[in-house]
C-alpha cells in the first residue's frame, strides 16, 4: 500500500474546534481539541481514543544558545490544545468500560488531579464521572494577567494546563454548590434542588476565605486590647456579609472583584482595606496597585500570628523586601490588629468604617471596600452537608490513611480533611502536601476497585495502619509581590516552623545565597545534609523561569556541576545566570528523573552473582560507621570504575542525550568533535 497523508478539514465539533489527521500508511488517527468559547456535542469516536498527556517543555535561553537552540517548531509558543490518539494497535487492545457513578464535589487542585488520573487511564473508560462545582471546571475564561496574579499559584495547574487536558471532554459538570448528602439513597443535593446520584462520592471542596467575624470589641472602652476580646477572632461568621466585604477564592471571584474595583472604586474616592497576612493578601495589594489605584488609598491590616507561627514567607530578607516595596508604593501597613467592629457596631448592609484592636492602641479606618484574606475555613454549606449526613467531623472531615470517611462509599481528600485522632498526627493534614500528588494517590487508591489488571489491595497490617501516608513532591508557591517582584518558593512538605528554628537543627545542612533583596536578584538554595536541594527561594524583579527552577528540587548538587564546591570557591555570583547556562538544560528535561532512576538501578545491580553491588558495599560501611574514611571512599571509587558501572553510567547518559536530541541539541555527541 502506498503511504500518503490525508488531512481532514477543521471541524466545529467536540467541546471545541478540532482537527483530524489521518495517515493512510500508518493507520493513525489524532483528534485535536482546541479550547474555544463555543460548546458543541462530542464526536462519537472520541470515546474510542486514548487521551495523550502533555509533556512539560523546557524554557530555553534562546539568546544564549544561538545556533545551538532547538528548532523553531520545538521552542516557539504554540496554541494549547488536547490530543486524543488511536492507531491500529490500540484498536486491538480491549478497553474496560466503567459505568459506576463517580461524583466529585469541588474543582480544587486535588479534585482536578483525581479526575485527570482517571480520565487518562488508557485501558479504562469511565462513562459516568460527574463534577459538582460552583463555577464548573477552571480555565474556561480567557487568560488575564491581572486576574491570574490576584492570588498566588501552587503550580498544580496553570491556566494553559486546563487546555492541555480538556477534562470537560470526559467529565460531566453540574454547576452549583453541594448543600446536602443523602447516604441512604446515595445522592448529592445541589443548591436549587438538583439531585446527583452516586456510587462513589469524593469530597474535595478544600477551604476558602470567608467573611471575617468581628470580635464585637468596643474600641471606645479603655484598655480594650487583643487580650480582652469578648469573642474569638477565628470564629465563623454566619449570615449574609455586607455587600462591599469581598473574598476571592478562584478565577471567577477574582474577575468579579476586579470588575467591581475598576468601575466602582478606581475613579471614585474612598479607601480600600485588605485584611490578612497570607500570601494572597500581598498579591492582592500588588494587583490593586497594577490596576491603577494609588497606594495611599490602600490599607493592609495584618492580624497577629499565632504563637511560634512563621509568616507566609518564613524568610526575613524576603519579608524586608516586601515591606520596603509596600512603603515605596505608599501602602499603609498596620500589623497586629484583629477586626473588632464594622460601622462602629451600628450594623448595615454596607461597610463604611472598620475598627480594629491590637496589643496597644486600637485603630479605626474609613473604607469603601473591604477585601478579606484572613483565614481559610471549610465552607459552611459543605460542613453542614457532611455534618447532617453523620460523617465524622472534628474541625475538619475525618479520614483514615486510605482517604475513607466513616462511610465506605464516601472518600475525601485535600485541606477539607484531617486524619483521625488515632494516628496521633493532628498537625499533619493534606494541606501540608502538594495537592496534585494527593489527588493522584487518591485515584490510585480507588483504581483497585475498577482496574482488573491490578491486584486486589490487601488491607494494611496493624503496624502500617497506625501510620499516615507521606508524600514526596515539593510544595510550591509562586506570586507577583508588591513592586512587581516575582516570587517563587519550592520546599519540602513540612510543618510550619520558623526558619531560624529549622536552621538551628543539627541535620539542617547549609544555605547558599546569591544576590540581595535590595538588588532584586535574591536567590537562596537550601542543600540538606545529603547535599540534595531541599528548598528554593527566588525574589527577583526580572522574570523567573519557574518551571525550570522547580526541577532543581530533590537533585543532588553533583548533578548541578558541583554546585557547592563552585560556590565555596567564589565562582558563583548569580544563581539566575548560572541556571540559564546551556549545560543545565538536560536537568530541566521531563525525562531527567527517569535517567536518574536508571543510574540508580546500575548502582543497585550486582556485576556478578558473587560480587556485591555498590549500594550493598555502601550500606555495610555505613552500618559500621556513618562517616566514611578517605580509604573507604577511594575503595568505592575504584570499585565503581573496575566493575564497569562507570562505563554503564556514561553509556546511559549518552543514550539519554541522543534519544532526546531534538530537545537537547546544545550537547555534543560522539563523532561530532
């Protein structure tokens, strides 16, 4: 058969525009789903196809690479779209149809990760997945820098990631808020009375910023301070909040707030109060400044921290930099204040003034709008639905180590949840971990119910049943801070401990810092006692290649061109410039982690059945003494060379560079020189 390529015309079908490519010789069909504002019915054949995961792209320093840059087809910015694929081989592979009714409540990062994992199982086809969400799936609105920067980013899902996955092709969406759960008839009731039946219910509503509850303190009374408050500032506010008290929890809220400020505040008179000490409070101030509001009209009121609680930055230089930028912008900052009253206790449906208490003198401010980023709490309707359904609730929804609530058909994950008290781990919750990994593990746990290729999951042993699961992925925060400064923090999941306390521990390792906050080029790396990168903090007035720098987490400093020794020798003055050099691009490739695993396998394998592997030799030496002598190190190096492991590692490295050469053409290959 002669091979020729046939391209079908661009069709207006599916959930967006699509394009079909048919190659007669290869028997290949590819369906491209491009997000548009229009919604259409899906093609029937899409159910037979396999969704293709998008790969993470390297951010290339094209000016530095010059002629060694990858082809324009690789490096150019392309339209974001989802791809579904089928070929002759895939048509012969059976797909298991799952008709179980799976209902996910909440379009949080955990919920989206769970849905993505199920939708991208190539041999399973879930026909009845439903998402219940107030605003549906995120990412439907057109990109907007102001809106997207109003809150910090977790880097679980960026705006373009939603187009690359096209979950709406596989998930039914019910717009609305869950108000009740009927466990007997197995259905969820959405505001308005709609009933959504389920066989398996997954609760991922997370936590949201709420309207703050005033303590009711009268600041006209003498000696009224935070120590003599009549009510707790952390209690829940019940009822309808004033019209001009606003909260932001997602893109739709951000768009609404920006619209309100642009048309009702920007060109009018009055003051704006931003209440909170979270990262989102600072990003909100920057967004309002970028909107064109004068800094003199903005008051940032920071509630006091809990005892031994660090700030949201947990880094003194960064905190000083943010304070300096706020002062330069003219923003008035009031630290250590709790909200006492609105309108001097006179009530009303609109706030005209707000009063606050502190350790010393009280504060009263006039305001036209009040933006609250004080604390996140479980939404009241979600709490009431769970509580009325007799699900165990102890400040948060209680789960076990396998995501189960006290109902075997209901699972939950994310900041909504806490582990049962029998684990004695009250400080650890899913909020301490990377939400995307939590959602993936939730889906992996449930796949044992549906996937016939997986063995039945054995119940945990009594010893393991007393342990909570721990996750390895880094916790990420990215934001645009006051002054237009780009901020990135990548760190190991841990409890909220002040940095100085953490650094005082004997096994902390060391920190490597280049640049300064004042110069707008601050870069801090924390290398642990095993010389592995554990924390990355960037504070830069120049753009940051976030997706590249995140790849440094968990990498040994030897992979980074002997980073520590170069730093100690004074050869590294700017980490930003250092990690833009061409040599490190292989580390930013999405297959670099696989290469590292291959190298580790080489060290684990025995050269012969009679010889010990290098890993076994190291373990024996460490069992005798944790500190290796120079002779022992020399012995290991000699064995590494003589056993053939060194040659195997070099061969794997060359294979890795050669196989990914279309992404990494800046590296020389054997025979080129």
